[in-house]
C-alpha cells in the first residue's frame, strides 16, 4: 500500500467508516492490540487493549442502530490526527459534538483521546 493509504489520516478515516457501518471487527482492525482510549476531561481510561474495546464498542453499536460520526474538520500533524466530529444516533443523547485526537504508530491507532 502507498503512504496515502496507510498514513495516519487514512487509518483514522477508515476507522470512522467502520464505526459508521458498526463493523466491530473492521473498527478494531484499525487499532493496535494494546491501544488505549482515554477521556482526559473525566480523567478516565475508557478502554485499554482490543479486548476491552471489543466489549465496550459492541455494546455501543448494539444499542445505537443509527449511530453516525460526521467529520466536520481534520488536522494532521505527524502521527497525530485531530477530528472535529458530530456524533448522531445516540439513543440516550441524540447528538453531540466531539473532539477526537488519535496517535497512529506503524499504521494502526495506538492511542485516542476523546474530549
């Protein structure tokens, strides 16, 4: 694959596509086995490792059949990709704006921070 297909932005955008399709295995395939997802504003680690991610995102996808992430803006700086996102289809909340920052290493997402 070319750098354009495996670069940080391409990896993150593939992850968004799998998220929107609620394709759990595809979604997880864009993350490293030891990936960590955090919510800094809450001082919380959401998931550490694909196993924990599988459990959490399986529940999220199952409970929200209209879940969709629209990318409003994107900034790429080296291995970091920051997305301004509009999340809709959340059964409990309806919609929300989010900022997600992803760190990509060796073609896979290593860390993600959700604000």
